[in-house]
C-alpha cells in the first residue's frame, strides 16, 4: 500500500503549477504536506524542525527518504508563506 501511495505523488513542478493555477487549493496542499511530515516524524521519532537542523547539509541528507523529508519541510513553509503574508504571520513568531 505504501508503494502505491508513493507512486501517485506529483512532482514538485506539478505541485507548484497546480497551486499557482488555482487547480489545487492551498489548504489541501498544506494538509497533505502536514500529513507527510507527520509520517516522517513518526517513522524516525523526530520532529521535522529537529531533523532539518541536524541533518540538512550533512552526508546523511543524501538518502532518498531524507531528501524527500527536507523537500516536504521546505514546501510546507513555502506554501504557508504563499498563503499568508509575513505581516499576518508576525504575531506568531514571538
């Protein structure tokens, strides 16, 4: 079942194209990315923030799962930034 889920994933370029065109609502994208982040966190018993701080930029980052996790993490925050202006998000940064 996991392989079927993986093979049906869209590419990053397709995701960007669909979100930009309005064909894929931002809320749906955020939900899907959050679910995927949760799956990685459960699998590796590590929060995505910790993973990103510890793994990114090291040789361990080059494993396929970690590359996908890092891309998912970055995509999540880019999608949030696209949905909300920095001014809107500023109160949550404190």
